C-alpha cells in the first residue's frame, strides 16, 4: 500500500482525482513550473528563519529512510527537532519544527510563508498531529509561524520580528474526521481513477496542477471566460451551457458580459468610437509610455523594505512626440544592491515635466512611485506633480469601449496587445511579469555564469521593452479607429 503523506492528504481534501493521479499515475503530472518552485524555495528560506528561534535545535537528515531512523533516535534527546519524519500505518508526516515541553509532551510548529493563518494550514497541522500521536508522541499545543508583513528590515534579518507565532490548538482539535478522511483516501487510491466534475475545488485552496487536462474539453469561448462571471459561470456550466454563444438571450448578463457574448456570437469586435475618440483626444504630447518590473521577496533583501513589498528594479519608457517620432529609454539594475535609489533617479531624468504618462493598469506604477516618494522624501514633490499626468490605457478595454473576442473576457495587456495588433509575447524567452521577477532574482542572487547573466539581462530588457512598445502600437491602432 502506498504512503499517504501530509501533502497527498491535502491533495485528497481538494480533489480525489488529484490524489489518485499523484499516487497512481505520477508520470502524467505536469512538471513543477518556475513560479511554483519559487514558492517552495521561498518557503525553505522562511523555514530557515524560523529555525533561528531555536538555537539548540537539531536538523534531521532529509533523506527519507535516514530521516525516519534518525527521528526515532533524536526524539529521545528531547531537543527541538527540525524536519523530523514519522511513519506509522502507511501514514507519513514530516514536521517543520517540534519542540519538547513538560510531561514528555511536544509542541508542533508549522512554518508558512503566508501572512495569516488559513483553513488549509489547520488541516495540515491536524493531519500531522494525528500521525504523531499514532506514532506515540504526546502533543500539547499546535502553532503556526508565519510572516509579519509589518516588519521593516534594518540591518541583518531579525527572525523574531520577521515571523509571528499563533496558537491553533483549538482549531486543530476541532477537526474530528481525520481518520475517516484517511480511510476514504486509501479507498480512492485502491480503485480506478475517479471521475470528478470541474468545480470551485479546481482553484481552491490552490490552483490544481491537473487543470489544463481537466478543463481541456471546454470550447475556446467557454463560460468561464465570461467577464467577471464568478458563480454565474458554474451555474451556466451546471445547467449544461459551456459556450458563451449558447447563453440564452434572457439570461441575466450585465452590459459588459452582453458585449462579450455578442462579440463571440458574431465574431466581430465591439467598438465604441465616440468613447475611444474621447480617450485618444485626452492624450497630450509628448506621450510617455511607462512600465515597471518588480520583485517582492518574502524575506526582505534590502533595508527599509517589508516582506512582500514590491521593489522596482526595471523600467521601460517610450516617448512619442507630436511628429510621431519615438525614443526609448530603459533601466535595469545590475547587481544585488537596493535598486530603488538608482531606479528613481534614472526615471526622473527621462520622464520630463509635461505630457501624458500612459501606463496599463496605472495603479501599479502609481503605487510604486508613491512608495518610492515615501522612502525618498526628496522626490515627494516630483511625485505629486506626476500624478495628474497619468492616464490608464486599460480604461477603454475595461469599459468595453473596445472588445475583441480574442481577448476572451480579459483586459490584461497580454490579452489586449495580440487582439488589437496581432503581435504578442510568444517569441520571448521571458514573456510575463512573474518570470521576469524570478529571472532577476536568479540573476542577482543565484549562481549564474557571466554568459547566462548577460543573456538573462538581454531577455529582461526585451520583455519590458515590448510592454511599452506594445502600448505605443495599441494607441496607434485606437487612433486609426477614430
């Protein structure tokens, strides 16, 4: 019989098909992508900070067999243990930290890189406690250790300030059906692959790795692409409607959803020329097309930064003059020091004193500039003068003044650019902001060769450049429409 680990137990709580596949058809599981691996790596980094709370702690070897053997021996020492593993009745759980307390008891400390206690964390610890008690440990209390997002780094990381610890014993003890769940899961594992309809569980508590396969039967313009559909999409699906064009005319769609439905049904782009004309006429030369890239590490890398704070390290700026001439400026910090001082200086030098500043979903860029002006008060007045100049290019798309069925209900730049211009990001090695952030972190913190660093740098510049050049193209196409 296969092992039921705590990660597989959580898989089973989310979806029996996922559990069955992970155990019986592991080869069909997609490889872990870079973003997911980064979350794992970030969790390890936070875990290392948690260990600093217990200077007498002992690290148990990670190798599965050695972990089990060493754990049996080390629990006798009555010291805090890091990553001890317990195997009993084909159940296996490895703790982040267990610490000895009075009367031969132990406390469980689960470490997470989140900023709050979540329901799934309670289930995680409940399974652990169940296994440890079956093994013979006496458990006193259960705790969750997680990120304090109000911590501001000053000098070396202070792990006692970076992390919070909250007791969750009562919540864990309130979960009474763990053995019942375990029995059901072993039954699922022993039978043929279960059939499970797609549903909210596909994205909660985590995006399921099987989504691409399980959702592949849906048509291109399926009801889950309906703009801000929410529960409405599942209501339509459960009633047998999968394609947007098949939604009944009397169904309660809002005006934007109706525009999307009509565009899908007719195959024609919806265009409100008067609204687009008003938008275009509001632009003042020179026009500055601006985009930022950021990192947001869980453990702050620089002084005066908080956990998960967005730290800008790169910008691209295309400047369009009234004679339609274009010039391009770019910045990419190239070492592991705080990029913000050089970033804001370089941006101030090229952003000019007048003319429209265009960003796509401008709240992101404006928020970063506000944070920079708070950290570097000498730029506060400059920031205040910038604000009235901003215009958000997402507006005509978010308002559905323009909607191409190719957008599939999305108003993101990645959806709008190919829909409007038939150009996109597919040929770039870095083609989204998440990958850009990870590539930059790898470039400044990883063990890259000089050649790999230079290639990564060029790929980052190409990606961010396309974001702003793409906005130039979009505005050009909007002008042509009116």
